[in-house]
């Protein structure tokens, strides 16, 4: 690991002296430098980002007594990110989640992707956008600390057509919101599904499981999957199922039920079809600490993943071990395997129309 000397400090918003971004060396990947960006808002709370996978690596937010703790999974050093394959905090592309048998067809041309998840492609393949060094720019003269990451994806990398330019701007507001603004363009017709894969534990990352967290997802339907976690194409109403989070339920309350989809998913690992009727799409509350996470998105779906594949093999920031179901993800997205499911909303990206999208993670206490 390279030295951790602070190499740059940038203030932003001329009248808000306390807000700032500091930049430190973090590692080297394929000869490219990886930096750690620390963004401090006016409330004195800090998040950390790296340009490897354009990842969120740390989110320090207070509990109801003002005690700050990191609530997302991350590693102390770059080595963890290079070895780790669980997408901690990373931006996932070119197609987040699964594509059945790694096949897709655009205008009668079939494209083959690498298979990295049983018979399917997961999260953009072996060397998806999560494993790339993105260009980075600390933004100046913004209202809040903000960093832009850009990845230029060459045509046919991982089998996806198009020279694609992906951009995500992270903004850390004084209201403890991480705003993620995405812009993606292509020079030829392709498919796109982009998300952030942060894991959360509102007790603090590594402090027990998340089964006592109360969750609300404003979704009246979800997309059931087969045994390889590919959607069947059905949009199943949540009414009367353990997938009804339209009113708050703890994550653990029904996760062990003998319900076909909980058995196939080994817990919750499903795309919810968002109603998109109100500003906030999902709310998670930790009764122990009082921390609240709200998720706001313009995307049609969100993948609830309850850390069913976590097994304690990952040691994160501060030596904390990430055990089974000790983190949950709410990955805002288009539906998995949409390229092969004409009934799902289209994921086609054309040169004529850039993809523009925003998702917000907002932290508070009650
Ligand atoms: C999730 C996915 C899970 C699992 C996880 C990474 O997005 O839905 O099935 O692959 O990523 O371990």
C-alpha cells in the first residue's frame, strides 16, 4: 500500500469553509493510481470514496446519541478491494445483476458475455466496472463536497457493444445525503443497468446482523426468480407474501418462512418493482441506534439483498468481520435479465439519448 499522506485539500462552496474534500493515495492497480477521497459536510460528518470501482468505502454518521460509526462495508486498504469480490460500495456495470446464460440480442445480433455466476453473467462479468480504475475529479464551486468518477469502456469489453462513457457524481450534502448522479452515453446501441452495491448495517458495519432492522419498500410487486436467480418474467403482487414491505417489517420477521421465493433466494435476493409514487422509495430504521436510511431513486426497481452469501471470510475496516446477514443492499436498478424479458422496461441505450439517473441515500435519526 502506498503512503497515506494527504496530497490535496479542496474547499468547496466559498462560504462553507468547513466542507471539504481531501485526497490521499490508496493503491495501484494495473499501473493506475487509486485515491481515497474524504468528503466532510458542514455537519462534520464524513464519507470516503475511491476511484477503484467508483466505490463508497466509508459512511460515518451519528446515532440518536450523536455517536458516529461507519455504517457501510469497506476495507482498510486497497488489497481488500483487489481481492474482495463482493462489490462493497462499488458501482456495478455495464449490466448490474444477472443476464441469463450470458446471452443478449440487439437488432438480431447475438452477444455473448462471460459466465461468472453458474450459468449466468453477474454484475457486468469478471472484469466489470467495479474492478476498473475510474478517472476522478474533485468538483469545485459546488454547494457541497462532490467528486466525479468517469469510466471509458471500450467497445466489446466483457462482450458488451459500444464505446461507453459512464459517469457518476457523488455529492455529500449537509443533510447527510449521498446523491449519486449517473450519466452514461454510448456510440452504438447497447444495454445498460447501473447501480451502487453498498452494504449497510445501521448498528455499524460489523456489529451483528441486520435482522432487527425495520424495512419499508414502496413496491406492490416483485420479480420471482428461478433456481439460478434469473427472473421468471412474472410480476408477482407482494400482497399476502413475505415480500410485502409496504408497511414496516423487520428484515428477520419472515425471512425464514417456507415461501418458494425465500427458499430459492436463500433469503431476500430479489428485485422489487417500485411504485415510484412518492419521493422516498425505501426506508430502513434501526431501533437500537435510531439510525434511518432512506433510498430515493428514479429507477424502476431495487434489489433487496440480505447478505445471504456473507460468511465471515471478509474482514473490513477496523478489523470488523462481516458475517452472514450482517449487511443488506438496496441496489436501485432496472430489472435483472431485462435484455431477455421483453415485458420488463427497456434497458437499451442508444447514441441518441444519454442515460441520466439519480439515486440518493439519506441518513438521519429518530
Ligand atoms: C447481489 C446479488 C446477489 C449476490 C451479491 C454479491 O446484487 O443479487 O445474488 O450475487 O450481489 O455477492
